[in-house]
C-alpha cells in the first residue's frame, strides 16, 4: 500500500550518510522519479520537539505507512544541528 502525501511514514532501514535510522518517522512530501525510472520519495525529518533536521529523497521501498500497532520511541541524535 502506497502512503499518502503529507502523512507520517516509517523509514525501514538505516541511512548513516543522513543520520537516519530504521524506525525514524518522516513526513512524506512528494513522489519523484529519477532518470533511470526508479521511484523515490521526498521526506521531511524533525526532532521529537519539532526542530527541522533534513529534507531528503530516498527510494520509495524504504518507507512504510504507520500502522495502528506501531509504537514510537525516542533516540538521541549525534548532532542536533540540522544537516545541510
């Protein structure tokens, strides 16, 4: 099932280059297609208190919609400075 735009989604694997971990929650902003035809998604990621962290494009297979059985948890970021 494809998540809807502007909904919260779960990232299902680590992306250390962006300091994103499996289980992080993001807001789905858009779907995009790269020149090779692969579908991706544009995501906004925030801290638990709403500080913007990063806007990133990831492959669409690396996100999942939130489910009623999901439970949120908190982890500390290495850096609270937004990634540029």
